[in-house]
C-alpha cells in the first residue's frame, strides 16, 4: 500500500511540475479533443472495473429508479408531504 505522505508528496510534485510546464511554449501541444474524451473513459473504466464488479456481485443499484419502494401505513400523508417539498427522512447530523 502507498503511505499517505508519499501520496501527497507525489501529488504536490506532479501539480507543481505541470504548473511550471505551462510557462513554456514547447509543452503547448495541440490535441484532438475526442482523443482526450476516449482517454478519460478508458482510464475511468480501468480504474472502476473492480468497484463496479463488486456492486454487480452484491446486486447494488446506485439509482433509485431500479429499487423497489415500500409504502408504510400512512403513505398518503408521506406523499402529500413530499409533494409539498418536505424532507421526511432527514435527521440532523
């Protein structure tokens, strides 16, 4: 595992080097934007493959439209409170 100090040290050094590189025109390389979009999605898929596989394995659906909704005894009063803009399940943390 990567120690936290080494992570922050490498991150800070990378940001500072990238910032300094912006001052020199030799590093101003034109890039076709669809290549950057493809690169972003490729990196996202490669880094999230394990997490997405874990969510699928445990049948976790991160969206509310795929989950069953259970109604309680006073579902009519909850529906009217939600329609009025109330937040029923919120508790101060």
